[in-house]
C-alpha cells in the first residue's frame, strides 16, 4: 500500500506596493483680521474733559490694542472698503453724543486715514497689495455751538469692512 503524500504548493510572494503618493492641499480664502481690545471692541475714542461753553472743542484719536487707529491685516492682493454708520443718536445726518440720563446731544465728526474731510460713512478704500497690517487712524472732533450741560456724553459707531 502506498501512502498518499500531501502536495504542497509554495506560492510565489505577491508583489506588494510599498510606496504610493497622496495629495495635501489648502485653500486660502480672502479675508481680514481687525485687532480687538479685551472687550471685543476695535478701539475707543475718549475726547476727555472740556468746558461746556460755546466754542469749546474736544478732539481725540481712536486707540486700539495695536496703537492709534484701526489695526487691519488682510490677505495679500485684497482691496477692502471700510464704512462707518451714523451711530446710535444721529440727527439731521450728523453723528451725535448723547448725555447719560438725559436727552442733550453734542454733534461730532469723524475723520479717517488722515483726511481733513469728515467721514460721513461713505466707503474708505484700502488696498493690501502685499498683505500685512495697516493702522488706519480715526479721529473725532466736537465743537460746542451752544452751552452744554455737565455729564458724560457717548455714542457707538459701527465700522464695517467689505471685500
């Protein structure tokens, strides 16, 4: 009697790929970053103290966490427009400060980017050809035309960037 011998087949090693490429990508979107203070504001303008007699003038510059002005950083090649609304207490197209606890107001004007022309809210164009940060100065001026009651006068203006 013959014994059956099992047949063994030895397979040749399979050719495995040990290297393959894969793709990595990122898409940069146009946009801007504006520096904020601890309260989340883009800055404040404090015109200090002034006498309440006619002819008195208060003048100050917006101060942000980055210095004197709005600190704006945008994607290289981006052009933006900055606009400012008329604030919370406008009258007859003028921005006005309102006395806390009262109805008295004081007219004031904003000036932007070194201009001597009041910034009425129209767009202020800025270009960021190579990117980087720009400090855009914003100044406020109030000149009393009549006597003003003592108190703290405030307003809130919203600035908008569009691109």
